């Protein structure tokens, strides 16, 4: 979530001018806004069809539909949330610096912030989206708080160890013959029931979310550790002020692209061809390679936003209101797809679903820009800030 600050004087780093600081903040917010778009492109499938709840394809989809859905899996699944988690870890260092600069105790305020995220996440998971990340971030944030003094190199080693450990466990499960979808016919039947339930009223939607919750919690056994690994990478980047001087790290960003795209895309192909999250071998490969592709995406976007300030300025407002927009995405998808609104669940093709996602995000870009011309924070950010700091200031 958006936190702004100047580098502390006397820390050995040159002090940026106000113009440089504004440009840096804009680039980071634009990257966060881009991550929101990628997350929406992945998550919207879980609103548009109940089959995705059960990790099977909608049997009514044709070859072109499956190709488009597979492209989304290949390019964005298991990558988008890593980018967002990286930014959470990076923003954590900005909050640490802000607290130190103001001479206030960081731990109590951050604990209240995590509590606020958890309280927001529970109703979000039950009412809007069973794949909520806020509760996960709140719990993982406790661990991040505990290791906040870790050295950057140690953080990177720990992140690599976590990724390797998770990949090893999943690989062993694959070798032993474990499968995420043991009975595909039963999963298809369950997908049809889920789609029908999502087209019902509030009670039907909530019950469907609750029924799917155990499977989603099980998935956190993989996604949780990987998100925390991305936290640690963001923490290391923040301690090195990596995003404070993006042009100074041009060589590093180019290396991320040269290494990340070949490795990441090769692993993504294995992941998508193997049936995405339903195939443990593909998941194992993606666990290892998805961070490379996420890093390549981040490098490309950072370079692009640095060279195209107008484009960065268009995406940045959405990133400044990341929490508000994340929750709003779920609300809009519920209104578009479930029986609480238009009831389009099960009635749109993957191409139409992606178009709806792009329209939703375009609306968010415009609304975010309009809102931030009038207020300092997004509405949910303002409420969370008031709770965190135990003070209510005018927005």
C-alpha cells in the first residue's frame, strides 16, 4: 500500500531533489498499478466460471477459448501475485524508514495495520472472493516483522531456500503420484454446480465461497511461502534503495530481462501445457521459474515507466489506491458475474472475460485519478491509516 518518504539524511546515500523523489514515487506506484491489472486478469476467471474453483476447464469452451485461457495461465498465473508480494516487502522498508524518521515506535503501528488487513480480508473472502490475499499478507506480515533486521544478502538466500524447498516438496508429491484433481469427471460436475450456485443469491454465493475455502487454504501451502519469499526479495530491494534510483540500475534490470524471460517463459509453457495448477509437475517447474518471469516483468515495466513518465502517471493513481482498488475489483466482478448483479457467470468466453477485466481496470484508472485530485488517500487506505496510527485526519 502506498507510503511516501524521503531517504534519511546521513545514511550515505545522495539526497534526491523533490522532482526526483516525485518521479521515483510515481514509478513505484505505476508498478503497483500494473500488478493490480495482472492480478485481475488471473482472478477474474474465478468469478466468471465455477469450473476454475475446481481446476478444470469449462467443457463448453472450444479450442480458441482454451487457447486464450491457457495464454493467461502461461503469462500471468503464479507470477502476478509474486510481483504484488515483492512490492509489499518493498513498501515495508518505506514504512520502517518513515517510522524512524518521525521517531515513532514501528512495531505497534504495524501490528495494528496487519490486524486491519486481516479484518478486511475475512469478509472479503466470504462475501466477494474466496481467493483473498489480505488475510495471507496479514499473517505473513507477522513473520516479516520478526525478521525486519535481516541483511539483504541473507534475505535473498532465505528467499531462494524457501522457493527451492517448496519446489522439492511439490516434486516429491508428483513423483509419488499425488494429484490435485484425482477425479476429473467429478471435478467437472462440481464445476457445474459451482457455476449454478454463483448465479444465485447472496446466500448461494457465500455458501459456495465457504465450500471452496478449504481448497483455497490448501493452495496457500504453496502460495504462502512463495509470497513470503517475494516479501524478502522486496525487503532486500528496499534496503538497497533499488527503486529509488531506477536509471542507476539499468544494467541489473537488463540482466533480469535477459535471464528472466527465457527461463520464466520456458517454465510457464510447462506449467500451462501440463494443465496449470492441476498438474503438480507443472506447478513444481513454475515454482522455480515464475520468480524469473515476474522479475523480468518488473524490470521491463520499471524501465518503461522511467522512460515514459506520462504512462507512469496514468498507472500510478491505481497503485496509490491499491487496497481500495483490489477490493473494488472483487466487488465489481461480483456485480458483473454473480446473481447479485448481471449474472454473467458461465456465459462469457475467456476473450469476453478478459475484455471485461480491461474495462474494469480502465474505469479504476479514471476513478483513481479523479479521486486523488481531490483527496490524499484512497478511501480504504485512509481508514486503514486512521486505524494504524489511531488518529483521524481529514483526507
